[in-house]
């Protein structure tokens, strides 16, 4: 089954499930597999599998992609492309 999960990860990283542009401070519920920062961005809150730490003090630079299973997130500022999907393990 490792092969199947690997194929899913590759497909999601290529955007097969689509995504959404987020440029506001509303709360968004996934599932998402990645956030790509399009401008300097601060995350107000984020939840998902194995996510820990304080994100509200970190400014993420444009061009960086955070790849992890994300249940929900909210921005304080900035903009992201949120890639849809869920990885089955």
C-alpha cells in the first residue's frame, strides 16, 4: 500500500484535486494537502495531522509551500493557494 499512498501524494502535489485562492481572513475547512504562499503571509490558526507549534508569529515568504494534511486554516494576512486533497495511508 505504500505505493498507492505515494501515487496519491504525487497526484495531489500536481494539483489533480484542484484548490482555491485565499486572500482574506475567513476560516477555511479542507481537507487540504498543501498551502503555497503567494505573498508574505501570517497564519492565524491551522489544524491537521501532526501540526504543532505557534504559527501566528511566523511570516511565511512568497514561494514557499507547506505540505501536510490540513483540516482547516485561517490567515491573519497575505494570500495562499490551498491545494485540495486527502492522503490515505
